[in-house]
């Protein structure tokens, strides 16, 4: 049986009818879009785009904050065999133009607040044929189609034969270089997200679309997901599309960046069952908000994190406020989901960065040997099975990230790990930012997590700077919890007590912010530039 996400979503609309598909919380007001309404609106949008000239495999870029129309547009794309493309709304100038040009965007759906950027770039994007503006109260841009008019047009479903090979493009900035478009076949997305069954055990998977629809119709309660991270980030998008494919609802807020109080208010108001986050950078303000105010969390059953380290200390803190929920730390990236899982519940802890893996995940050395469990040797985490086709228009990087080893094709995004004697992975970090100091490898994430365990430190970034003696020397930038005298040597001693001497930062500087992206990713290039400037000052006595 072949699978297509558009077929699944088209089948769910008529079955679920008046059940909620999308919530949007704005202050005390909550807008609800039912499955029947989303079916009608996405059908109308799909038809309008096709009638305006969009053809199968055309790319539709979505340039917007989290809102119901983000997911409506994705659903319309899948139905019309168009390729949705996520746009990082933090991008400006070079990165934004590169992404829109690189993906061959034929349609750009954009929120009105971004009209100036769109007006500046659109004349230079020769393949761009349609502009569609989402209303956010901004003036309407000349030449742009009105999203609401399109979504309220003829709602007759398109007559189209969809394919399991229909694509979606997920652009990722990573830690170095320009954005890269990861090409996912829709069937592979369905399979890697659990294929309608338990994503860990594989139990309960339906044999065909008809059986899947019957299973969803019989569920007494559907999941309601609040993606705390942006939908344009892989964690937000993958969790959201998975919930929709399984008949659930997506909850968004009108916050342009993480507002933990707005998040918990939405959980309470909309009966949210699941939250997706990106590690400590989201968990920490969520815990702080719970300490400031009481919320009804009784509906919440699961918090999922991926993309950034999620420390055991913050997991413990969350469970103090709601002990019956499950915390699922998923090791994955835009290039591979399901690399590993770490499940923590009250009374059963898992160490930070420790993951259980399935039979499709292995760790290979850089010369292609499989790492033996318990050997202490480090290697790259790899996954076989349903993985991306490759990077869009980049065969060289595709060959590097998706190599064939032993006749099997693998996705190897660049995460280093060791394998414990019981097969558990101990994640070290991303190789692209690994520091080589005197021949020793230092993974920034390991030092960052130790720094964040100090009661003085709110957040931390670690990079390597050129050093005459060692080649590179470890340096750190930290955000302090409170305004106080900065005790650099205290922090260095703290790290030295827990890690090898060569991992101790040579210098540690304080800053008000690290400049993380909305998805929680670190801009290591920017951090390096800031520390280079700060390092010109003499070390503290």
C-alpha cells in the first residue's frame, strides 16, 4: 500500500466534520476552525492556486508566524500536489533571497508584516508567479492576492491522482553555510512519523487509508498539539503534520516569540494534550512561568522536544508541576527523524543526552566502520529506512549526508555519539561546530550543558577561537540569571570539577542574550564574532 499525505487529509475532513482542527489563541479570544471548515478552505485555496497557474511540483513558500493559515496552506499544497516550503521569518536579505531563489518558489504566501521584504525581493525572483498575502492588519501589498478571498472561493475538491513520491521541502539553516532544502517523499514522512501506529513500537499501523480513517473515526479523544516552537522549524512542522494526519488539532497563539504565560494559558483554554518544544531554551521559561502563576495542566499528557539538548534538571522541574505527563526527548533533525528517544516520567529518569535506539539506527566512524557498543569510540549517528531523497539541487552535499554503507543508504546529519554497552547512545554534539584543541575534540554542547548547571548561568554558548599553542582554544559566552558581579573563575572551576581540563573555557564572557533563533538554534558564527571582539579585553585578575 502506498501513502500520500494529501489523500489522508482529504479523507479525514468529511469524517471528522465539526471536530476542531485548528485553534488560535489571541489574549482571551480563541478562534476555532473545524475539520469541515479546514476541508472547505484548503480545497478552495488548492483550487485557486491551480486555477492561477500552479502546477504539480511547483514550490509554495510559506513566510509567516504561527497561525491557522500556515497549516491550511500546507494542507492545500498536499491536496494540489504542490510542494510546501518553510521560510525562516528571521531571515533577511541574503539568506531570504537565497532560500526563495534556491527552492524555485512559484508561489509565496506571506504575512502582511513581511510585505517590505517581499516587495524588495520579488522582482529578483524570476520563477515567482504568485504572491498571496495573509491579513495581519498591515496594508495590502499591490499585486498580491488576498488569502481570505482565495480560501473562501469554490471549495469543490480537485480531481487529481496523488503519488507517494509527491514532495515536501524542509529548509534547514544548520550551524554553518546557507540554508539547505531537505527533500522528503510524502510516504517517507508518513512512515518515519509512525505510519498511523505507535512511532516507537510500530504497533497498530493500518494497512491502508480506509483502515486508517476508520481507526481515527473510532478514537474517543484526539490529540491537541501546541507547537511552542515555530511551524517553520522541523520540530514544529513534523509534530504538527503528524497530529493532523492522526485526526488531531493544532493550537497556535499570536505571540511572535515564546511567551510562556500565553503558552500555558492556551494549554488551559484549549485542553492541549501535547506540546512540542526545542530543548532547554523553551523549557526554562516554561518552568519560570509555572513558578509565577498557577495553571490547569490536567489535559497535558506529553511534551516532545527535539533539536537542542533538554537537561534532566529542567525535566525534573516540569514534572514537579505535573507529575502524570510523559517527557519525550527525540533525537532527530530535518534530515532524519527517529534517530533515538529518551522517555522520562516521574520516578524514572534518563540522563541528559542519553537515547534508546531502534534497529534502523547505527553509529559509524568517519571511515565507515560501525562503532562497537561499550568501546568508547565516537562516531556519527545514522538512520536507514524512510529517509529523505537528499538536498534540493545539491548532489554533493546529498552524497555526504546520505551515504551508502554496506549496500544500505543512510541519513547521517552530523551528530556524534558513543554507544554504551547496553546499546544506548550518548550524544556528544554536532561535528560541524566541534572544537579541536591540541588534538582533542571538544563538542560545544557538552560544555554548554555543564555551564548551565551552575546556578548563576541561564544559557551558554561555546566556540573555538584560534590559539597559537593549541590550534583552537575553548571560549564561552553566557547569559546570567541575575544582574550580579561576573565571577569568571568560579565558572571555570565549576567546569573543571566536572570535565577534563582541555574542555575548560580559556575565557568566559557574559552577555544579555546569545541571539538564538526562534527555534532555539544557536548562531555559532555570530557567537564567535562576538567573543572575538570581547577577547581583545584582558582577562580578569
